[in-house]
């Protein structure tokens, strides 16, 4: 996306350094193969490409790691990607975030990496493994209810249903909004518990939930699980849910309209034209 824009619209746009946020568990699972993975090899291939195309690799969740493990993972990433900036942050606690933002706002040209070799068959198989679900849901009740407990319970029930179907989680995340405040809940694999962050909320009677899921399931199965679990948890909390929008699918085979195989500078020039 970035390089065709640089070529055709370089006078209108300037790219900041491009960051890829890295989960420590995914590094150990997909990059180092230190932990068991339920994903096929193609997912590790795609993960590697996502790391390779970044200008900055941002190792997140360091608040959950021992200092020695942070140092080890940073060292591993530095060794494998010596041309990248490697940062370690805690988005939850704010540690390292200022340094990251300073780089993004420095004016340094970004989106400088071109993936000259991509196996689109492997890429497509990796994406097709996951069902993708996006949903917008309105939640209301005649009584006050604890929204954080509702969403956390929803995530636990979804996790258990995915386990029964042997559907590994790529990611499961949500944002709940009410009265101008928001909190977030996310879950990154079947072995973890939901993590909540954001603004604390008292009990309330209504709000909206945006749900985003990437799960190793057929889209029809994924959609049915989400609808069934949402209905069951809503009944338990005595709340009403109205799905304003829900899309569930597997991505089509990638067919990029432009392929750029040489790095494009901020002035829009490349040694090789668009193919």
C-alpha cells in the first residue's frame, strides 16, 4: 500500500516509520518455536513477513515479563532483524511509549522496507486458516449491570467454546463504550485469561460493544459460536443485545493491483516501476 502511494502521491503524503506491535508469546511460539503452536506453518511464515516489513518492532507487554526475558527477546529480535529499531514497551503502564512516539513524530521517513519475495500461496493459506469476525453490538438493560464483568464473562465463554472446537485464537478484542468512557478487553490465545484496560466504569444500563476476532475456525462456525455465546451471557446478565452489524469471513486470495520490488524514497522515486 505505502509504496504505490509514495510513487503516485508523494507530494500529498509523508509516511512516518511503520511499526509492528509484537506479542512476546507470539515471538516464542511463531518465531522461535519454543512453545507448542496449534497454527500451521503458514501462519509462522506470515508472522515473519509482518515483522520483516516494519521499520520498528515494538515488543509489548513487558510488564508481564521478567527483566531477563525482556532482554532475551529484544536480543533475539535485534539479531534476526538488525536493520530494525527494536523497542520494548508496556502499553498498559506507559513504559517506553514516549520513546516510541518520539521516533514516530521525528519526521524520519518511514515505510522503507519492500518484501521482494512473497509466496502468495503460503500467504493465502495462512489467512484462510482464520475466520475473521467484526461485530457492533448495542447492549441495554432495565437494571444496572457491570459491563466489565459482562464482557469478561463473554470472553471466557467464547474461549471455552473455541477450545471445544479446537479453534486457536489469533486475537479476540473488544471495546465497550458508554457515557463517553471506554474500556478494552483482549485475549490472545486459548491458554490465557481476558485482560481488561481503560477507564473504570460503575454499573450502567446501556452501552455499545465492538468485537473483533480472528480464530482458527470456519467462518460459519465462528459466527454461530459468537451469536450463541452472546445470547447465553446476555440471558445470564438479564440484558438485551442488538447486533447492528456483523461480518464473518475468510480473506480472499491476495491479488495486489501493484507490486513494487524496490524501495521507494520519500520523493517517490524507485529503481523499478510498478508492475
